[in-house]
């Protein structure tokens, strides 16, 4: 783990496209601003862990076998079908 000391308005860069900026510090709380591309998901750790747990539970409780997609019939939609 890398440990850095930063003051208000100072930043930390992660790679070339993620920036973390210290916005304020008060009463034992630090407010951070995070700038990252839209494809980078940013979660508080407690939310991330809850989503992960719920996803695992849901996948474990699934008793239905996946369907054999090779047996599905595919119907092409023509321009005429789209107008109706």
C-alpha cells in the first residue's frame, strides 16, 4: 500500500486519466473529488462489497440450467415488419 500525505487542493494522479483531489478536511472527515473517464466505475467500498455479495448470492441461488441457445429459432426482421 502506498501512503501519501496531501493538503487541501492537492491531487494524486493514477495513470494518465484518474485524478483524486483533496477538497476539504474537517471533524475527522476528508472530502475527495475524483475525476475519471466514464468507463471507470467508482464505488464506496461498502457499496461495492454489498453489490458483490448480492451478485454472488443470486448466482448461487439460480437452479435453472442455461438454455441451449443453438436450438433457438432466429427470425430476421424486414423493413416491412418494422413498419407494422
